[in-house]
C-alpha cells in the first residue's frame, strides 16, 4: 500500500525525480539479443529468443535497478502509488502477448510487429506520470519505425525491427538521462 502521509502530488514529484533507466536498459538488452539472434540464427530459433528475451525484461530490469541505484525491490523505501501504476503498465505489456500469440500462430513473422508495438505502449502513461514527452516520443517513434520496417523489409523483420527498437531505446535513455528536474 502507499504512504498515506504524502499526497498524490508529492508522490508524483518523488517518482518524477527517479532515474528511470533500469527498465529501458533492460529492454535495450533484450531487443539487442533478439536482433543478434535474427542476424545469426534462423527465424524458428529467433521466435523463441524473442519470447524469452522480451518476457524477461522485467526480471532483467530488477537486477539492473540495483546497479542504477533505483533498486526496485528495496523494501525500506516508502511505497509510492506511481510505482504501483508503473508496475501495472508492465503487467499490461505482459498481457498483450494474448494478442501477439494468436497472430504468431497464423504468421510467425508477425511477432516483431505485435510484441514490438504492443509492449511499447507502456511508455504512453509514463509521459503523464513524469510530465515529460519521452514516453510519447518512445511509443510513437517505435510504432512508426516498426510499421515502416514491417512493410519495407519483410524478409528481415527479425533483424530490422529489433534494431529499430534498440535505437529508440538508446534515444529514450539519452533523453531520460538529460531531462531536467524541478526542485
């Protein structure tokens, strides 16, 4: 539960001051692994790499959060309603596999498109939570690039789409690192 002594606005301001780097670094690593697999292995291997790597982002982020100083699992920090909201967006991203899997069964090459776009949608609420445009930037650019690459490079979908997602993560991490905080 949340610390009832702090208002929602105070909790939001506290959340906005976080680095917010562990999850995007984890996403970057996962999609880079998918791109490398797409380059070196056949699609029937890379689909499994994509499922495992993207499904592991949250766990990878938990480990990385200790290195970035965010420590998602630190029980000594006061609870924050916006941490809960953020983790609900993670749950939302996991639930989208219920859309991706049926399309994957019909056309396995749909996987980078569906997982790439649907899991990227969790960035949209981040824009509101932190009062910064990076979430919309990430989601919109990622969606546009995935759609364009989907049509332009149909035989290289497991390479071009993950590389585009990695590039968007790099840009988003740079933006997050350089954003200004109100004191």
